C-alpha cells in the first residue's frame, strides 16, 4: 500500500506526540486502557480531518483539541470520576534507580502521590487548564484554542488551579505531620 503525502506529514507530526497525548488521555479517562482507545479514536479523527489543518498553525494544539473533543463526545465528559491507584502505574513503584536511596525514592513516590491526589481534587476545568499548561507545556493561546475559551479565562483557571493545588498540598502536608 502506497503512502500519501498527507499520511506521511500527518505521521511526522503526530507520532512524536503519542506519549503526551496518551498521558493527557489517562488524566481525562482515569483508565489506561480507555486512554489508549481515546488516543486511537482521536488520531483516526485527526487523520480523516487532516486536510482541515491549516499549515503553519500549531499542530500540537490542534490535535489536543481533537483528543479533548473526542473525549467529550464519546464519554460522559470531564465530570467522569474514577480513582487511579498507584499500583496501576508500575513506573512509580519500580525498584530504586538513578542512585536514589530508599528514603529518596519513598519521598519521590509520596510527593508524586500527593500531587496526583491534589490534582484529583481540583475542579475539572481547573485541572485540565493546569495540566495542559504545566504538564503538556502548551502556551496560553494554545490552551485557549484547545478548550475553546478566551485566553483570559485560561489565565484565570491556571492561576486559580495553581492556588488551589498549593492549598491542597499544604493541607496534606499539615495532616501528615
């Protein structure tokens, strides 16, 4: 089967983004296998609609929007809630590597769990804005395009989300002492 220039250029743009698309899909779905399905569905839709992508614009923001829209139209949306257990993510609990002591490793795992727990407690709109900004490193304009909201709303959600995260983490810290 011959490949077309559209398929080749789509692959060149999309393949490097698979890990970040999957990571974001896991946050949306709360389930790794559902996240895989979501990414596959989004990539399929993006490939079919690739002709509508305007060359010279931000492909990463465009495909994140396709992923988010696929999630919102095929599932119950951002209100969906499901617990994610650290045991389901063996990478967090692997054996000690990188020269860390067992204590260092435990602190790292505990810190990751605390941040994860705090993120889970954020309102979905705040969580999504913070994740797109701080984890996926999208610019405010790109986030506004992905979420289809004004850039001022993006900045407000990120500020409120970060403030709420800080307060939740402080509360967790105090409760653990």
